[in-house]
C-alpha cells in the first residue's frame, strides 16, 4: 500500500471514519453511523490491492492520458493558467436505486420545463393567471418573441441539471442547462480513461454502462433527420468555433454523434431551408444540434450581428425544413427566478408534487420573501430573475455577501420584483486523492437526459466536479459510477431503418472551412520545415572551426533565403565578416514573437481547427512533438540547443507527412492537406533556387551544392554522379526529376493530380494551371541541359524561378476563391459599417 493506506480503510484506530468530512458536510462514502456504504466497499477493496504508491501513480497516468489525447489543448487554457489535473482516480459511486429516484425526479422536472415553455411561447395562461410574474419573462433576453409564431415541435430534446446533496441527505437542483449542456464529452472521456488506467477498480464495481445513452442520442438525431440520409451534412452541430472554451467538447460530440461540425459561416438559410457549404456545393441540413445562444441564432429576426447567427433560420424552422435541438427559445428555462415558482407550476401543469426540489429560491417581488432575504442576506445569492445562465452551480459557496455591495442593495430595493435569491446547501463530500492520500472534498453533480419520443432517459452516470475549500468547482472532476444489479435492464437503441446509401468515394462532402484549414495546415507545416532547414544550414556554416571563402558565399546566399522567408531582418545580414547579428536573429526566431514561434502557433491552431478530422493517434502525433519542440526552441540558449530543436522540427514535418500518408483515406481531408504541402514546398523550392542561383557563373557550383543540401538530395546526387557537381544534372534532380519528392516538378505534378481528384474532376482550369507550371519548370531544366554554357544558363534562371514562386501564390489564391470562400454574410440595416469592413 502507499503511504495513504490508513485513509483508505473504513475506520481509524478509534473506530471513526478514516476520511472525516467537514462540519455539516454529508459524506457520500460513509453513512451516519460511521460505516462505509455497501456500494463503496468493492472500490476500497480494489484500492487496497494496489501496490505501494499505486493510486498516485494511476493519477499521473490519467494526467498523461489527457495530455496525450489533446484534451488539454496545445497550450494551457487562459482559465487554468497552467496544466492541471483533470480527473480524480477516485470515482463517485452512486447506489442504483438512489440514482433511479434522481432520474425520475429530473424526468418530471424536464416534463415540467417543457410544459412551461410551451405555455409561455403559446397561450401564456400562466402569465394571465399570475402563476408566473411578467418580470420573469418579458425582460428576459432569452424570451424570443418571434418564436411564438408558426414554429411547432418540442422545446427540449436534451437537458442537463446540476445537483447538490445537503446535510439532510436530500438532493436539490441548483441549476438547469438547456443550451450549453457542456461536460458530456468529459463524461465519455472519463469513463474511457478510468477503464484503461484503473481496470481492476472498474471490474470490481458492477456499474451501468454509458455507451447506450450515446447510441440512443445518435439514433434520435438520425430519426429526426428523416429518411433523406444523404450524408453527414444531414445532421450538423453548430459550434461557436475553435476559440471557444468548449471547442474540444463540440469536436468529440460531433464525432461520436456522426454530425458535421459547422460554424455560422458554414451555413446558409435559403428558400426556407438550411444548407452547409461544402466543396460539392450546398448540402441540406435537416437537424441542427446548436451550441449557440438562442438570442443570436437568427439576426434577421432576433437582431444582433450577422456574423454571429444564421439569417433566415427561424423561417426554415417554420417551414419544417430543419429542427433545432434544443429550440432557440428554450434558454428561458434557465432563468434564475423560475425555480421559485416550479412547485406551484408542477401542481398546475402536471397535477403532481415535485419529486425533486430546487435549492431554495426566493422571488423578492413577494413581500414575505423580501423580508426573509433582508433578515439573512449573507445566506442567499441574489441574481436578476431574467438573466439566463450563470447559475449558482458555477459558484456554490463563494459569492460576495450582499451587505458588502451597497450598490447591489440599492438595485434590489429599487426593483425587488426583478430579483431572485438562491440559498445553496453545504454540498456533500466524497473521497478524493490529495497528495498521496485521500481526503473528503465537496462535489457538485451534473446529470444528462434525452427525450426519446416517449419519455426522458437519463445517462447512467454523470460528471462530478470537485470543489475547493470555499465550495467553488475546480478543474478536477470525477467519473460517476452507478451500481448495477444483475436484473437491471440495459436499454439500447432500436433498429433504425434507412434506405441503402449509394457508394461515394469523392471529396465533395468536405465542408469548405475544413478544407481551407487542412490546406493551410499543410502549408504551415511545410513552412516550418523550410524555415528549420534554412536556419540549420546557416548554423552549420557559422559554427565551423575554419570559415572558408566558400562558406562565406554560402552564408550570403542563405541570408538572402532567410530574408525572403522573413526569418531575419535586413540589418541581420552579415557584413565585413561580422555574423553576430545573424546569430542573435536565428536564436530569436524561436523565441516568443519570433517567426518560428508564430509558425508553431499557427500549426497548433489549425490542428485544433481540424480536430474532428483527426483520430486520437493522429492528433497526438500532430500535437505532442510540436509542443516539446516549441518549448525547446524557447529554452535554447546557444547554437547547439538551437540546432537540436531545429532538427526536431524537420523530423516533425516528416512525421506529419508520414502519418497523413498512412492514416488518412485518399479523400477530401488528405487531398487538401497534401495539396497545401505541395504548393508550399513548390513555393519554397522555387524561392530557394531563385535566391541561391543569384551568383556569377564562376561560383555556380557552390550554389548548386547548397541547393542539393536544402532539397535533401545530396545522397541521391552522389549515388548517380559521384562528387562532381554540374548545373545540368544538379538542376535536373532538384527541378525536373518526377521521382524526387523534394523536386519542383514533383510538387506541381502532385498538385495537378490532387486538383483533378476533387469531386471526381475538380476545376479543370486549376489543374491546367498546375500543369503549365510543371511544363515551364521542365523547360527550364531542359534549357540548362542543352546549353553549352551550363553555369551561365543556370544563373540566368534566377528571375524566372522567382516568377514561378509568385505564380504558385496566384494558384493558391485561385484555389481559395474556388473551394474555400464561405457564404457571404448578409447585410442588415442598422449594422455598423465597421463590422462589414472588417468582414
């Protein structure tokens, strides 16, 4: 056992619980008589079977698993500041019968919220009868008046709730979530990692699976899409984008639910229908799983900026062409003041007493409630009744006392009907790993439900967030295990009858934004590779013990290339044999703000933006080596360390190419990733040759040797021609040899083939453009081979090669206009011109 073994046993020497909860805090593991609850015994037994230090070691393995799969992102998020533990190795175990009671109570609550929304967006009898005050509805930005007209169907398809267990043992709902419902992918990842890292513990506890819930969710989305399952575009998940804190959640959810991941700019509502912009054109979207605030989802009817919503979406909903999960007006259910009225609403709408109560909530428009709040203001969290989201579950015990804010008092006294106050119980505790032992920590529980057409089904698990000493939820969470009995029924999705799908092997269904990101990911990886090779070759010559005139000439050529690649400034070019400025510039390129540092950041951003197209292994291969290399570049304090880091960058670029070649189907994703690489490599080779050939014919041999080195073709040249460097064979190898992957013609031939592969033929004008570039380069190499003055002919190619570099840039722009241009944002009257200009 590890040093924490005394805290792993149920009792200490005095017979008391080993992990003693704080005063007034109920412990999830220990009952009121100080004994371990039956459903925790198996887990504690498996902990006792671990070797010394075993639990702490497994916690470190969990940390590493999240890092390797990229859950923590390329860099630590701003909210965390630095990488932190994500998953406690000690799960929260819930008795199956108790969980079932919670699930039934939440199902009733979801039915009630659905009925409330249906009335407030319909006949509004609750307002007319005084069961809901108008202050709760009409000032609320989540109340979308246009949604009252002509939009039918359910308001809630999925629902999440946060719960705390108080000292009396009763669970209470502290918040409802119907928009973000974040954390589900964390639940899925938690279960996967726990099963892999702590298999003996997972086997010891007979628990209910969570996979059937995910299968059910996918089935419900497919059923909602109807019989026209024409492809992945039929169901889409609308995300705010890669910069959003929940981006990783959206990527995982879209992948597991077989949805297309779309941003606002990818979608367009036209003719009463919703479409996704793909390489093949506009593809219909029948079901939209939205993760955007409902108030901004349709700027045409709801206001707001066109760049933040989809104009005409509500009209498409009225036409029945698209269904939103959840309804854009459903956020009204998150109003902080609503829980104060739910007991009476349950009796009025359902004819039932609520099985699961909310945390006590006071509407301060009621004189008795206001007096109670005045008597004990520090026991309540006051909030505007009409502000959706930001529920108390985000800060259960750490709010500022109201008497410390005179302005808050004045606002409440001036308009008490616009305020509600929530009292939260002291949360229960559960054992958590702290150092090398266990200690009780407060937990906040989140559960998830789906409506399957007949009723509400609850995920047999959830997310337990561990709170700090003040009760604030931290980044640390727990997997929730629900004990299962042998007789328990495991429900899975029923058979889904869909028409046979036609075979497609084209790249046309790739969303335009994804193709754009993959294209530029390929370009930036190659740009990194080119920069690293240039810098490494320069360092090699600067660090030679004896610097010969030939070395100085090569450094001058390399300086031109470095300047063209924006790796150094003009003042850094060596003069009069002083290379100190060049050395400092090379070292600074990898530091924060330097060119290479910015390139690694762009690669990391694009990897995240294309995460839904990468497997876990591919994402790790694209992320982890780059993270280590970026850190090495930042810490490099001399030529040796810098040279080693640059070598890692070169190998990283080769690794990306290898992983893509062996792991990506030759479809749209691979096509545009490889196309970006080929065009960028073609640009860099043309620029390299154009710069190094700016030499007099007498020094052309040195320029050709440098070109062979930077094009990684020295060994091939020596095997063919020994050590004699001549213009015709050297330029044939780096320019015209169709078998050399580092040659110029190879890049244009590959680009021509890739452009022809898009949607079974692509744009003929673009592939013809690549073919013209290939023929032009072949003609240049032939001219040198046929010239009696090969050195002079080679030197004369410099301006023509630089013109090829610019022509490749023009081809790239044409590809962007043809395939990547997103749908134009509509312009609305009253929108400021600054936004339109920026767009």
